C-alpha cells in the first residue's frame, strides 16, 4: 500500500500531464469547439480539490487528507463510521460519488441551519431570491459541474489504481 505522499506525487504528475496536454490541444485547435477554456479551468480546480481534499482515504479517521480539512475536519467523522477503509470509498465508480454526495448534503444542511438562524434572528431576514428559482443558474452551469465532477474523479481513479498495484 502506497503512502499518502506517493499517491499525491503520482496524482500531481498525471494531472500535470492531462492539463498540459489539454491546454496545448485547445490552443492548437485540436479539441472540439464545445470544450471551452472555462471547462479546462473547472476540470483543473476539481482535480486539485479532489487530489488534496477528497481522497478515498477520508474513510480513515487519522489521515493526511482529513487533517487537510483543518478545523472543519469534524464533518468527515460520520463518513469514517459509514464507510470502512478500502470498501465503497475505494470503489472506482461509487467512491467519488459517495464523497461528493456526502459533502453536498453536509454543506446543504449547514446552509439550511444558517439560513434558518438568519431568518429568525438576523436583521430583517433574507432578502431577494434567485431568478427562475435557480433553474436558470443550474442549467447554465451544468456543463461546468460535469467538468468539475470529472476532475474530481480522475485523482481518485489514480489513487485506487495505485492501491491495487502496490
């Protein structure tokens, strides 16, 4: 089993190759027109975010990845209880999805608690709304979300592959 630093080095090397190749291909006109520069940027952000903060090893209570979350690492405590090490969290298809869904639920719950507290005790409550109920915003950014999610998946695929080989 490889150390966390080995995983990180291999993921960073592979990510550098993928991003450099993609940027060069886009600059040379070798990528389809529907892949825009912002797609590559969002893919890169997802890749780096996942590489440093969304590792399959978040199922370990004491890992370098959970410590990178700093003072908010407590949000991953229930995740350690739900998933045993090298179980679903290391599944090529479901591992990243479980972490993204888990993190989304945590962020939504925390956001709902703050919104409730703000409407109850804040000065004048929350004003305004998102035009179209947020549907326009969601549809406009759907392709960006897809590139972000793909960017999150790649380092995890590399991590699991290195675990299988080592």
